[in-house]
C-alpha cells in the first residue's frame, strides 16, 4: 500500500505477464492452430500499453491514476498516458508513437471485428510488435526486456529475435519493411470509404475491372495484398470505388470508414 492507502501498482509485472502469455500463444500456435496468433497479438499489445504506463509511473507514481487528486484505482487510458508523457517532456519518436497506436488498434480490431487475414500476416505482425517491445523497453525503461521474460520462454524469444534483426523482409513475395505486415492487416478492418456522405465498399485486390488471375502475380506488387484482401493504405494499385481510377490520384477525396468501436479516423499514417 502507498501512504494514502491506494493499492501498490505492479504495472511492469503485469506487463511482463502479458508478454509471457503472448510467447506461450506463439509457441503453441505450431501445434494447436494458427488462431493462437490472434491471442498472441492481443497479449503483446496489452503488454505494450502497460509498459507505456510504467514509463509514466517512473516519472511519478500518481501520474498513472486517471484521477490524480483522489488516486483511485482506475489508471489512465492509452491516450491520456501519451498526453501526460508529452507534458512531462518525455520524447517518444513519431515512429514509436505510430507502432504503439497500431498495436492498440489492431488489438481492438481483432477483439471486435472479423477480417480476412492469414496466419503468415498474424505471425509477422506479432514479430513486429514483439521486436518493438524490446526496443521500447531498452530506450524508455533503460534496461533489456529479456531478463523479465520467464526463462522457460527464452528459446521462443530467441527464435523470434532471429526474425526481427533485419530491416527488410520477404513477405508474400514482396520485399517490405518490417512493420508492413501489421499495416496490411490493419487496413483489412477498414472495408469502406465515405465519399460525399455515401459509403462505398473498397475494391479488393483481384476484383478490379479487367483483372485476370491467370495473368497477374499472386500478390499485389506494391503492398503485398493477396487476392481477396484489401490493399494497404497508400498502395498505388488500389482503385477508387466510385470513379474506378487510381485512388491516390483521383479527386473523390474518400474518408476511411470502419463502423463503430474503432478509436482512430483511419489506419495509422506513417
């Protein structure tokens, strides 16, 4: 207990528990089914959010409470934590901010929505977030994450670390940057554009006019989407659902639309 009677917060310890559980999910996925990658992502994303709060707690223990004056048990939200860190003068790079937001949004989407994603995509997104947990822990908390992972999971950790020590990777036949798989998955949860007040369903790769599967590669050469998947944000191959022209260059000005329950106004921009 702290001097005011509030229960002591073990934020970092709970973060490590979520990281451990994500690694168990990853390990079991090889024998029990790829659906466990969904739970691995949910757990690693929750762990990342708690590490963010731990960084805030290290500035001052009361900062993690939503109500600082009363110090009630409810902790700050993700957005509140980022705002308070900024006000404390703690610098989190734009790239780190994007990955934190992406982990949160992908976790929420996997919990509340259904999307057309593959085992390979889920695994690659998890590796990206797991790598980020390592770098964030070292940069913001000043120590390696490794000693805080259960020793019986170190072999799983090491196997994953071999995958994220590269800046680029081959993904669905395309060379992409390491965080691209999570970006591609994220856009699967945004199936509509709103244009001048009307909703238009996005055109999936392979559904474009004149597309012929026998003559085209198995994946989009620009964003690595498979036939039947939605293009990643910013892909130069995506067609506008209203004018049918190239989305990046058309004048329709579409707005991302996903339905209720999503916190952002569209996929997180690089």
